[in-house]
């Protein structure tokens, strides 16, 4: 009989790993022990070498649903005389923990069956969970991950729950949030004055109020949502008005896939994504029956998710239509997580509140994905995914601990240690005071959870980003090295890292298209072709810089970019002379053009920007899309894509021209042709499609030429503009046709939510 020590690392604690080991060991007839320690799970097993091999193979192939094995190490041990009589789970051994915490997971089928079974003691209990499902990161205060360190500490387990918790053969063995109606959290419904409505079932009553057109705040896993009937136009309008949220699409929850199929197209990959244990919002093409128009104005898509807690399942059982389920906040603030705070902040928004007494410790927004170019792509990575690590290629397991602070918008931060990158959940735009507090809270929590002391801090080069300023201050305070990383270089490096490119893999041609980032020459960039590796980059080509008339006002008022682009490419006199009858010319003539021209000429409050985002703004506004005011960065581009979608395929041969002049992509031919199309009365959707084709052509032709010139065979496409799936799919197709390998973000968002990963790997390569 042999004796082996088997070490398992990864997410293996708090996910039912030891009972799984126990079961497999019993099935294989092994003897020994398993326990948790600082590094993960350690097993000492006695058996024949053949059986040990089978056991390790099954360990790897049959993990419990929430576990994620990084590595299994085996070592032969001397066999002592006292061979154990059986296989046991033994007490955890303390030490400095490195194992982290699992992500929150949607209710598993077994738990759901119990909740729906009138004979079960958890019948209709909204907080039912087990080792395969339920809250994790959202309830953790500290490590080690056990009940005392979560917001379940307030609920001592009853005898029955305790018995489940202690039984290795039970699905709830060591399920830290284990609870039942006897001992666990309770739910209630209250009105806007804080009066509890004690009659009847709180969840059923809440559903009745939603059906009656009311807005109900609902406390979920990672935050408090606002819910209303998505088919009730008045209710959805009221929700938007009260929330001061006028533009961004509202998320929806449907009872099941069949309900979603009444309103949207869903293919197999999307069904799988919707059913994933992360239960994200999946953006789908709208078709079939209509919901209230204000759910997703000027878009042909809908963002759906399925119920992911028993509470949601029970609620949706009483709904025969989808509900809007959007974050409980006033526009731009972070989502409310606290009962008291919600009642204050949502006072003018919610009619009723469905609350419970389990604290949400860690705010987690719903994650958002959309299929593009054959893969699910993150628009927002949060609940269900964070804090799952992104595994890095070999060579990144250096002793340096790197903290990357992220960007300004859609912020995330990243901890890099032991060859793993732990990306925080989406935190949001750091322009908001409460979001800044949330950032600090999360950073402190993650440092504690992962026992992380930075030895290097990486920041964006933009001097005005708050994350940059905090990183600078922290580096000075803690006496650690500071590394500044260029914004677009970070976009490209993040994508290289998640695709496993090693530090020795050579250079790639990175195409980074986004709104704005601080360039190495002090100007604003956003349409960049970079020859890059982790250590550095060379800016080979870029979009023609065009002044942002009025600085940030150009982001809020897309028409300013139309004027700037026309001024720059054709000259205003020529436009007026050639196209006096155009509606956009009339519109612009009503603006203070003389002032704007002076500003542009003298460079007053008109920073030049080679931004792809502003080009999309300019074209959208020319077509009358999102012209006068953009509610959020990227709105014009999203609406322009929606407009182009139906015509895109058919316009491949009618793309507008783009000209490479020196190291600049020049848009003069594009604007000439576009204005002519406008004058000829070509439909805006067709113009939008021709524009998308033009940008895809420009990306592919330019990148292909640069690859040949510099002997590179890999193109990386990233930056927020590549969330545009027409552009991503077409550019990728054209580049692959040239025999090039094309990489684009899958594990992280292409937008600034992925920046921190890029900052971290660049900092590691540079120090
Ligand atoms: Zn479960
Ligand atoms: Zn109980």
C-alpha cells in the first residue's frame, strides 16, 4: 500500500470540495484524511498506486460545481505503521490563507426543487442554499471563509441545519450560509413609510404590486434592485423619471427561457450563458412581442437574466411577463445595499420595499454579457464572476505583488500574485463620491481576503484620474514602486494576458479603439495601432486627431464632433457650399459656429483627440442619432450600431473610403461620401452600415499592412469601441482572411473595466 500527499489549489474552500474528496475516496476504497489549510486542500491517502492514479484523475474530472482547480500536486510519503481504518474529513489547519473566496452562484436545481416542494421544510424559503449555490463574496467580511466572518454570523443554525452542516454526506456539509425558515434570515414587505404589511405572503404580495403597476425595491444578493412590470409603459416611464435615468437600457428578469423567447432571439450559446451559475444579464436581439418602449429606447436588443435566488424564483412564479430589474439607485450613484440607506435614497422612487435582514457586505452589480464573433463578451464583469482569478501564462509567477488601480470610468482594480490576476468586480465611474467610497471599501476587503501586500502599484498615466492619484499617494505612503502605464497599451496587454501570451511571445499589432486615454505625447488618444509587447509599445498609426470642441462638452454633445470632423476633413465653407440643403447643416448653422471655429483655430479648450469614440459620435449626430445630448459615454455608438445592424451585411461592397496619410487614418473620403449619401436621401441605417464597414476595412487594411511591414502575425483588438459587435466580427473576419491570428477580450471587458489587468501585467514585465 502506498501513501501520498495530494495538494489541490484554486477555489477549493467553501465550495463543497472536501465532501467531494470524501465521496471519491470512499468510492475508490482509499483510506486517509482531507483538510483545509492556508494553501487550499491537502489530502493524505493510502491505497495502491493504480487506485491513487484513478482517484487523482477523478478529483480533477469531477469537481463540485463551484470549485475551480488550478493545480494538483502529488508527493509519495513514507508509509508509517498505523494505516488509518477509513477516510475522514479532519479539522482545518490554520495558517496564512491564500485561497480566496468563491463568486456568488445562482440557486442550484436541488435547492430549487426543495423550495418548490410543499413537503420540504424549506418550502418557499427564499434564502435556501447549499455548497453548490448561494451567496459567497457578497456576504464575506473577512477570511477564513466561515460563517462567523460572513453576514450569516447573526443567524445561529438550528439543530437540523447544524446536523446537515456537520454531515459529510449532506449537500450542505460546511455550507457556511446554510439556513432554513427556523433559523435563517427573514423577508418582509413594507410601504414607503416603513410600515410592514404583515398579511399574506410577502413575495406573492410584492408580485401583485408589480402587476398592479407599482415600483418595488427588492433586496437581492449583491444589491437592492428596483422592479416594475416591463410590459407596463406607464410603470417603466415612471421608473425612468423617478430614477433620472433616461437613456441606458434597463435590465429584465424573466421566469424562464420560454418567457424570454417571446421577446428575443435566443440561440443555444445564449441559453447556456443565461443558465450559467453566474446568471448574468445577456444582451439579446429583440424580436416577437414588444415590451414597454422605454425599456431599451433606440436599441434593438434587450438584456435578460433568469432568477438567481429562491426569492427571484418565487417572485417570478407570480408573474406572467418579464419585470424590469434595475439597480436601486438614482442615476450614476452606486446601487444601494443597506435597508436604511435604501429607504432614504429610494424614497422618491420606490412605492414598496421587499427587504430582508441578511446584510449585503459587498456590493455586486449584475454582470452583463453579449455574444459577439462567436464568444460571450463581458460588458460588465461583477456578480457571479468576481473574484474568480484570471490565470496568467507562465512567467508571471514572480514574487512581486502588483496592485493595479484601473481607470476612471467602469473602474476595476486588479491584484496580481502567484501567477494569478484577481480582478475586482465592476466598481463604476469614479466621478461619483459614493463610488469612490465603494472603491476604497473593496480595495481594503480584497487586500484582506487575499492577504495581499503590494510591492508595486500600477496606475494610468492620466494625471487627473482619481485612481491614478490614489495609487500615487498609496505608493508614497507604503514606500513601494510606482509604474505608470499608458491607457491603450494596457488595453492590449490585458487581452494578451488572458489569451495566455507569454512574456517571450514576441510583439503583436494592437488595435485599441476607445473613447479617450492619455497619450504619451500628452494629447488624447483613442484610435491607436500599436506594435506592442508587455514591456513597451511603439505607436505606428492612429486615427486623425480632431479637436474636441469645448473639451468634455464634446462627450456630452455629440454634434460638436460632427462639426469638428467636417471642419477638419472638408472645411465648413465647402460643406455649406456643396450641401446647403442638408438638415445637419441647418442644425449646425444654428450653433455658435464662429466661436467654435475660433476655438479650434486657436486651440482653446479644444484638445485634439485621435478618438474612435468621437468619430462614432460625429457620424451618429450627422444622422440625427443621439445628436444633441449623450446621456452616457458610448450612447451614440450603441444607437448607431443598432441602426446599422439590419443593413450591415448588404453594405460590404459599399463601404466608405478611408485614406492612410503618413501615420494618420484620414476620414476626408468618408465624410465626402457620407454627405453625398445624405443629400441623395439614402436611409440612415444604410449610411450607418457603410460607415461600420468603412471602419472595419480601415482597421483590417491598416493592421494587415503594419503586420507585413513589422513581421508580426497576431493582431489584438481591444478598447471599448470593440464592444460593437459588427465592428469586432467584421474586422476579425477580414484579418483572419489575411492569415493573421486575431485576439480579442473574452475573460475581461474590452472597455476600461479590463484596464487594471493590463496595467498589472505590464508592471510585472517592467520590474
Ligand atoms: Zn443549492
Ligand atoms: Zn435551520
